[in-house]
């Protein structure tokens, strides 16, 4: 038996933020990040719409990018005090993911972070509150997904929490919120979105329900991402929908090892002063993983279908895979994203020597590879790598060398 789960309501298009006016409840807690939602006036609007709906409103502000276990626990304590019946998370993937984990802890105060990380092991939520997610970046699609990514900084590891229980009740995909994104964020979150769609399409859990969403998202992102990056506001609005479609696909078809590797490298070098930003990590690893997975005949044929939908040409699947890889690499160039960790600067832009020194990368490689294999996203990848293969793959991702194994 397979299951396909999405939010009960997805409000999208211009002014969809106003859907908050129709919510029924007594108390809402609004969770936001570092200040962009406040700065651009969206937070005030959300608060006034909820008040118009007759609710008392409290705030959890300042949720950091790549939120920590500590932030989750602190926020949950505030929820336990305020006792909201609506949790409204607004912003990028970070505040929404943090709020999802806070929600679990609010409903089950004895639940530890380890308990939350048991895949599809979350107890029944919605005894205390319903959850609304309003996305302001066009990538993670966490507003419609069953996932939340929380970082344990003591281990330098990002852990995915995965359960349909945390699929939001309501998603709001209002294009106005995406218009204020700086270019770099557009690039990273957009490549995250195309990675979601490609991984979902070749995942071993793909199905007739997820395939059309994944393929349509890929076509839209192909048409709109670079234009959105270069300031086309209509393309920016369409990208906000495209990433959401990709999210609907991967929340149900799951992902693959591009994400396993991004999760396990993202914070692994934080002691060198930077993160490898999630979307940038995906953008660098996706072409390598396609070459690796294409050794599996079924995956190769599916990449061929993607290339056909994208109109890339190619006489056979081998050629189509090559053309797909070349196309994605060109997108990285157009979006100023490097091709490997070795040339990934602390500011995320390509440079001669990246912020991760070669000897540090090699020293940490066996452990990172082992952790990536254990990541929740590995199980649905079309080809399961051995420790040796994962190390080789990660090396190709550092040096930007060809994957021929
Ligand atoms: N839950 C999932 O299914 C899922 C999927 C992929 C990634 N993730 C996780 O999501 C996180 C990344 O989320 P993200 O890429 O959306 O970025 P983010 O939430 O970390 O935000 C990045 C920065 O952009 C700013 N920002 C957000 N929206 C803005 C806007 N409209 N205008 C101006 N500035 C804005 C934020 O204030 C922040 O400083 C990572 O932790 C990643 O692992 C989760
Ligand atoms: Zn992602």
C-alpha cells in the first residue's frame, strides 16, 4: 500500500496570505526567522489578518538559518506557555522546519530529539494545534512536505525528521513573499527545487501520483529559474509554484543521495567558518549523482525521460544522461554556483581555493560518507552506494572530477 499526503488546503496566487483571515481558533503563534518577514511588512500583515479572525497572537522570532535542536526546544517551551491552537510558520525552510519540530515537542513534551528522528515514528499530532506554513523562499517546499531538517551542532550533522504527521494542515504559497529574495537565495533555493523534482522522479518510491508533479516542476524550473535569478518578476512568481509542485512530489516519492550528501556535508565544516548552503550543495552534487545512478538501467531510462521533457535531444539514454548533466552544470554557471566543494568559497561563490581545505576534507571523508549512507534519503535512491563508492562520489564532488564507476 502506498500513501499520498498533502496539506488539506493550499492557498496560492496573489494575496493568498489573506487566507489567514478565515482561520478559526483562539490563539495563534507566529514563528519567523531573522527579520526579513518583519522588514518587508509580511509579518505585520499576517498578525493583523489573524487578529481579524479573532485570534490572540504571540510570536517566536529570530529562528536562525539551519535551526538547531536548542532553538526547537526553546520555541516549544514558549508554545507550552502560550498554548496556541494554530502554529503559523512563515519564512524560508529554516523557521518552518524549526516550527514543525517545536510542534511535536509542544504536543508531546516528553518527546526527545532522538525520538523525533525515528523515521515515520511521530505520534499523532493535532491534539493541541493545527499547522500553517507560509513559504518565502522558492525551494524547500517545506510548506507541503512531511519533512523538517534540524541541525545537531554538537555532531555537525543535519537530521531529517520525516513523518506525514508533520505535513502542514494549510500551506500558503503567495508569490509576493518570494519577490524580496536576494539573487543568491533565488539561485540556491531554485537548485534545491530542481534537485527535489529530479530525485523524486528517479526515486524507488516514485508513482503515478508523484511523476506528473515532478516532471511539470522540472519543466517550469528549466523555463523560469535563470530568468527569476536575473530579475523577471513573473518568472519569480512561477518559480514559487514550481518549487511547491516539486515538494508535493518528493514529500510522497522521497529523495535520494544528493540530499543524503548535502545533509551530511552542510554543517561538517562549520568550524571553518561557513556552511555549504543546502541548495548549493545539491546543485554541485546532482550532476555527479546522476552519473552514478545512471549505471542503474531503470534510473537511466528515467533520466532519459526527463531529458526528453526538457527537450535536450540525444539519440539514446546514454546521450540523454550526458546532455542532462551538461544542462544542469550550465545552470550552475548561470547562477554563479561552483561545481565542487574544492572551489566553494565561504560566500558560496566559485573561487580558486574553497573554504574547506583538502586535507580536512580527506580526513573527515570516511565519517561523512558513513553518515551519508545512513541518512534517511539513501533508502529510496535507485542505486545504494557502498562505503567505498560513497567516498569516491564525495571525492568527485570535492575535486569536480568525472564519475565513471
Ligand atoms: N523540510 C524540508 O522538506 C526541507 C527540504 C529542503 C531543505 N530544507 C532545509 O531548509 C533550510 C533552508 O531553507 P531555505 O533555503 O528556505 O532558507 P532559510 O530559511 O535558511 O533562509 C535563508 C535566509 O534567507 C532569508 N530570507 C528568507 N526569505 C526571504 C525573502 N523572501 N526575502 C529576503 N530574505 C529572505 C532568511 O531571513 C535567511 O537569512 C535548510 O536547513 C535545509 O536543510 C528542508
Ligand atoms: Zn532540499
